[in-house]
C-alpha cells in the first residue's frame, strides 16, 4: 500500500497559478504510473492528469490541456501538478493516486489503499 499526502492548494484569482505536490510513501510509487484527480462540491471525482512511471509520457483531461503540467521526481517519491491559467471551474479538492493506464485514459488502482486528504484549490476573485 501507499500513503499519499497532497499539498500546495490555496486561494488564487482567475488566471493565477499553483503548484501541487503529492508525497508518496511505499515502493509502489517508483514502479507505477501516477495520476491527479479532483472532486468539486456536489460532483464525482474526475481524472485530471496522469504520468507514466518513467515520466516520459503524460496524459491530460481535455479541460486542462495546455494549462496544467504533471511531473514526478522518483528520487523524492513526489508527484507534481503545475496549474496555470486557473479558472473558477477548477475549484475542487485535488487528490493523487497510483493509476492504471488504458491507452490515454486512466483509473485509480483498486489496491493502493486509501485516498489522502487532498488539497483544496479555490479560484475566485
């Protein structure tokens, strides 16, 4: 299993930027694709971005393409999400998780344990 701690969220104005981090414990991080997900109030959790274990390939939901960048540092067991051009509709709690890739789509692994607390991103003027 893996333990996940997300951080870096906050309140930002439309058009602003944030960089989220996800610190992961456990060996599964280095050998597994990872992904970011988000859940807005009253909505289901949805995929945002994913990255292969090597970091070479990345995938994005259409609504964040060109604005968000996912990356990872396997030496530090840390996943990142650089978010630029934030919009009010990006307001949500953001989570990370090990994922299984299905072509350019991804789902959270069913065996990774439990979700972290997430980090809240609020985009508002």
